[in-house]
């Protein structure tokens, strides 16, 4: 690596550091993202300037990949954001795998143990990131069933695959004349492990899985950096790995679960019968009656969940909120950290609908106000408002912090049908005395409420 | 110093730096942070370019080219999508 290239890499690393730092605060986030993209540009220019390059295919690759990326980034609906981020993430992992592979096929003779070890690491982490993200993409976009997919001996099989990989890895690192079929077996097993690892993770746990896969893609890039002895890959990859891990921990805390539970639990599938059965009946209410209650309310809190994303109801919700405000009502949105399918999912949707930032409230700020709230409107959220998490020790989600909508004077639950939610848990909120169910598509329900307000 | 040790040294410091930089992020920024850092993980594009342009064998170059295409999607798409999201956040802040 020449001196000039190294200098460029230092500049790029500094830009990444500032970029990540600024992404952590609302005022500077956009500039931070720009700085980090500038860092990427500097790093790319640096490697292009290194000697002995033939540029034709580099340009073809850059233009091809760049335009594909730009096209999908421009075209995507905000509701499709989680799966797109998952897909991009998987491509990053695949790229790290391929970079390590390209290094392995160099006819340089036997590699030192260290190089072989990091090639192995890049292959495995990159491969798991790739297929794991693809499965996450499938689940998020509805192409695969979002429910946890469990089969007999699943844990045993996963452990066996991982152990076999590790064994092959040790053999690969120690043995100089490693056979090619075994090398391909490593790649195949890594790809399989990604699929097997994400299949049992249910939709409600997706924010954790996505954050973890994000961390993995960084570590994969970092491992690829060790393979080709490139410090900018190591620095950038390690920082992404660390920040992704922090996000993963935040998500786990918000669900009061350990990472192990999420990865191996198959939550919701095996515990579907857990928790006490709810007593009483759900009390449906028509949109007409709901309108009269909302019209008289002076404090309303909306609690959005994944159902709002599915119904694409965010714009209608924003309209209803604006009408309520005109009516002299105080409106806020309570957002649970793991509502939706990726970290911060609801914030993105509400931002798209132009909901003012001041109206968005975090769980801890809104819970003390709940008993003074006239109406809490739950839009397609379930587990994050399930009082069993507070009261029922036998419930699988016992201990998870929730938004206490059951303490509001009246709670409306917008829900497609009477069935159990995504996680398959009974939600005693639905049968509480002060809960009213508004069945039907969330967007239609909200739109009809908006119509009533306008007609009055 | 052994260059490998030096790289490990850099690696360790970068991990700690990453933890320090993102100690407290408001939840509203979780998605942009994730998709922005995801774009950064596309840094592997540097290795892909090197393999494409200076790979020792044709096979290595082909692998490098594939890596380059996927990494470019990740980098360009990741940054643009993050910018789009943050643009929406900003607009809202300026309004009220």
C-alpha cells in the first residue's frame, strides 16, 4: 500500500467517524450521512489510484451496481423500507464473502494460518449475513411466511452445522493443501446457516434480527479487511459491527429478552398456549360511535404498530390527528421501541406522513400520562400494548415494557379480525371493560372517521 | 511491529470507538442509523475493486467483479435511501 493511498484511507476513516457520530443526533444526521458517503468516495478513489489496475470491468461493475442501487433506493415506498435495508445488507455480506474468496484463489501458494483463519471468518460471517438477510427480506416483504418456522431437532441441526463449520475452519487454517470440495462445503454450510438461523425468528423479533445482521455485515467487511490487509475496511467494518451490536442490545432490552432467546427461542410458535386465557368478550364498536367519543375527547394518544404499516394508514392517521387538533384536542403518538419490523420503523412512516416531531413520544414519557388520556387509539399494534407483560407471570412476554394503553379512560383497538396477533399470544387488553374493538382495515376505519369529522 | 499486530490494534480501537460513538441514539434515528451504517459496511467495495482490477487470475477477477456489483448496490442504494429518510425527518422539524 503506497503512502498516498494510506493517507486517503486515513481521511476516509475520519469522515466515517464523524459521519457515524453525526448520525446519532437529529440535527446533524443528514450531514453525517453525507460525510460518510464522502468518506466512501475518498476510499474508492484511493484504491482506483493504486498501480496496476485495469479499469474497464471496474467501471462496468460500479455503473451497473450503482444504478441498480440508486434505482431501488429512489423507487422504494417507505413501507417497503425494512425489506430493502435487509436486502442491501445481505449484498454487503455477499460482497465480503466474494472478496475473501477472490483472495483465496490467488495462486500464491500456501497462506499463513492467520490469513486462512480470516478468510474462513469472512466466508462464514459474509455467507450468514447474505442468506440470513435474504430470509429476513422474504419474511418482511411477505414472500415468506412471517411466522417462526420450526421443525424437529432444529436446535440440534443448527448446532451441528455450526460445529461442522468450525471443524472445517480449523482444518482449513491448519492444513496447507486444503481440498477444494471442502472449501466449497464451507461456503455452502455458511449459506445454509444463515437460512437456518433466521427461519425460526418471528416477525415480532425482526427488529432484533435486522439489527444483528447489520452488525454482522460490518464484521464481515472487517474480516475481509484482514484478508486483504486493508486498514480502512477494518476500521469502517469494526465501527459498523459495534454500532449494530449496540442497536441489537437496545432492541433486546426493549423486549426484555436476551439475544439467545431471540435467536433460538422460536418465540410465539412453541409458546402459543402460554399465558392465561382472557376472560370476557371483546366489545366491538362502530366507526360512528367511535367518532362521538373522539369528538368529545381532549387528550388522544395514538399507538401505531406493524398493522399501520401493512394497511399503509399513516397518511390517514396524520389527517385524523390534524382534525382532532383542530377540534381542540391534544394529540400525541406513543412509539414503542420495537413497534414494527425494524428499529425505528414507526418513526420513518410517521415522518413520511409529515407528523410533527413534537407529537412523537417515547414509551417512558407517555406512560405516566396515560391515566389522564381520554382515548388511546391502538392501530395494528398488539404485543407492545399487551398488559399480560405486566400482570401475568406465566406469559412468555412477562417483563417486557409496554405502552400502558389499558390505563387510558377508553382504548380503541383497530384490528383486522378477532384472531390472535402475530405472536399468537392472547391479549387481555381486548376484553377489558374500557376497550372497544374497531374491526376492519385500519386505513378504511381511519378514513371513515376522518370523513365523519369533515362532515360535521 | 508486525503488520498483523498493527491491524489487530487498529481493529480493537475501532470497536471501542464504534461503541463510544453510538452510546445513546434517539429511537427516531434507529432506522437511519442502521441503514447509514449498513452503507458504510459496503466499504468492502474497496477490496472488490482491487480484486477486479488487479486480481491474479481470471477467476479471481470474476469473483471480484461480482463482489463489486453487490457492494455498489449496497453503497449507493444505502446512502441514497438513508438520505431520503433523513430528508423527511428534516422537513418536519422545520415546519413547526
